[in-house]
């Protein structure tokens, strides 16, 4: 009988492998895509899969495979870019609040508490409504809704480490704040931040697709998985291939990033060290 641990040991590498493949083909989309993803060919409207168009053509004759590849490129760029910016901002605020305390710590706790009570999707929709819908609005929105939770994790861990005897000894020995932060605090918060970042990327993929599905995300004619899902719905009964491809890509990306977070958690042994991980 296959146990849960055995199933997980098989599922995680498969998910990570699928994610790695998806990342490679998406990044290499300009070289791998067989056609221009924006090229309209009405004579090929809703054409079934062929050798020239392996996944078929959409409602205006555009090559589906090319659009899936380019759509993944944009989604992954937004996911990785917003996460990198979020981590940079969160580490700065979290370390300062956790190490120095005072007013900055109080402000951070108020801000994180405020954002914790507001649904992230509502904030993203509001930002998309204020700004012109598109990649810039998505990037700004994703960073705004993500950095408070990251900062809170960093602040909690820095506060714990800063109270340890070895930090007091460093201060007594005359070590500067910069030296303590860079060489002793940051290395100790790297593990939970990596796990949190990987877990967050799985939700960012869904957020990007959801907003594009609603017409508030990446705008046409730029390919995007969420917009492709929306455009495929009217043809789902006659051309299910239009829906299956982008949906599978979203699912693989989401589960792949979740598997990556799980692998990082296991390898870095985050729970054993008592670090609070929350998305």
C-alpha cells in the first residue's frame, strides 16, 4: 500500500519538474513559439489542433500554443518581479521595526493589522480601477497587498533573535548596528522569507489570472492565461482545448510553487526552528 509520505515524495518532484519546464518554455517563448501570438487569422478561427498549430486556434485565429507560452512569460515575470520587490521592502521595514522597535514598530503593526482585515482581491481591484488596468497596476497592487505580511514575519523573527545573548554580546563588544543586522540577523531570517516568498508566488499566479479574467489585469493584445480562460468560456463545449491549456498552466504553476515552498520548508527545517510562516 502506498503511504501518504510515499505519495508526497513522488508528487513534489513531479510538481517541481513541471514548474521548471513551464518556467523554461515561458522564458524562452520568443524562441519557442511557432507563431506570432498576436497574429489574427480569421480563416483559422476555432480551428482544431494540427501539425502547424498543435493546440489549435482561438476565436480570432491566433495560435493557442504561442499565446500560452507568451502568456506564461508575462505571468511569471509579474509573479517573480512583484515577489522580489515585496521581499526587498518587507525586509527593510521588518528588520528596522524588529531591531530598533519604537514608533516604527507600532506603525508596522497597525498597517499589517489593517491589511489583514481587507481582502487582497478587493485592494487589487481598487488599484486597477484607480490606475489604468495593465501590468504596472498589477505590479503595484501585488506589492502593496503582500509586503505587510512579509514584514510581520521578518519583524517577529528579528525581535526574537535580537533578544538572544549573542546579540547582546556583540553590542557589548562594540559591533555596529549595521554589522549585527547584515551578518547576524539577515542570515537568520533568510529561511522563513524564502519559504514565504515561494508560497506567495503560488497565490500571485492565481491573482494575476483572476484579474485578467475580470478584464482588470494584463490588457489585450498581450497574451495572458486569465484572459485566455475568459475568452475560451463561450466555446468550451465545442472547443474545450481553448480552456484546457491555460487552466492547466495556472494549476501547474500554482501547485509547483506550493511544492517549492514545501521543499524549502523541509530542507531549511523552518517549523523546527519555530518560525511562523503565513501567506
